[in-house]
C-alpha cells in the first residue's frame, strides 16, 4: 500500500533513533530476561545536537524527557518503548539501522513510523 506524504515546510527535518537495549533484570521481576528498546521519532525544525541531547536523556530515564528543555522550536515527537527477550524479525530493521541520531528523508521516516505502529497494533 503506497504512503501519501503531506507537504511539509522546507525546513522540516526527520530523525528516527533506537536505543539498542538495556537489560531489565534488576528493574522488575516481571521483566527478567527481557531487554528494553526505545524508538524516538522527531519531525520539525531542529538541529542534530538538540535531537541527540534529547535522545540521550530519554534513553537514560524511564520517563520521556520534556522537549522544551532541548529544542528551540517544538518539534513533533513520538516515543515507543518495547521489552523483548529477543528482537522480533519485523522490528530488527529499526534496531539495526537507526542506532545513531542522523537526519533521514521523509519517506524513510514515515515508512518506519508506519511499520513500528503496525507492529504495535499487531501485538506480536
């Protein structure tokens, strides 16, 4: 199914970044043997430095950081967290390809967001 992209201002930038995992054995007995993954989607007018600072703090905390402390403008941010014993095949692409903060094209951004949302709804 093709994805139709809305037109965006020229200054719009896109970032997807995934933390490659934190063991949860010491956090809660319910999570023994599982690893935490966090995927952050950011769209708007921002710098890589702003996105990187936000991602690092969000990865280090259980709660998502307040974007107003990191960004001059207020970009759209969506964060998804998973805990797995092993990474499902459907999500391996995200884990393997988005481990660093870098700008990507709009199509890759929205396709990755769509794929992650589909995985969440499937409840696999």
